[in-house]
C-alpha cells in the first residue's frame, strides 16, 4: 500500500469536496468514504455529510460510509448525526434504513458497533451512536439466516 498516494487521493478528494457543484461534492464524499480510516479524511467527510448546499451530498456520503460496515464509517456518521439539523438528520436516518434494511447480519453488526461506541466514545459520538442505535433497532431486515 502506497501511503503517499493515499494521502494525495484524500487531498484531491477533499479539494473536490469544496466544489460549487453538488455532483462534485457527492462524488468526493463517495470517494472519501473509502479512506474513512485515515485521520485526514475525517473532517472533509463530516463537512460533506452535513453539506449545507444539497442533501444529495449528505445521502451519497452517508450511504458510502455505512456501506463500509465498519467502525470508521459508523463513527463519522454518528459524529455528524449528533449535530445534524432535522433535515440532514432525516436523510441520515433514511440512509441507515436503506443500507441496513436488507440483511439482518449487517444490521446486527451495526448495532453491536453502536453499542461499543456508546461505551468508549466521546460525548458527541456517543450521542450520535445512540440515535443510530435507535434507528437500527427499529429496522426489520428483509433477509435473515435460515
């Protein structure tokens, strides 16, 4: 893995995330989600999740973060959810339902990760994790193990 190239990719995607065009910002959020484990990607991702110009950017970025199905993606979404206005919050909750509404195993793993974040996170992440946990607990997934 070439860390210099990864840092360069995050920098370029971060710059794209400051575009005036919502489509560029949505693409940047989708691309940056692949680098959510990098500290340098956290702030640009939070800004894109809470994009003031278009909730399409919010939706696309959140879905990409959640589709990672890991603690890095869920932590960024929880952090944003804790401070999101009602409009952004609605789109974040919609993305949670869309991503975790199919497989019970994915939903159950996300619930477990939220419970871990509740115990070991700062107050902002814990607040968002609590909200995400409530949404996940209400989901009745389509597919369950046989």
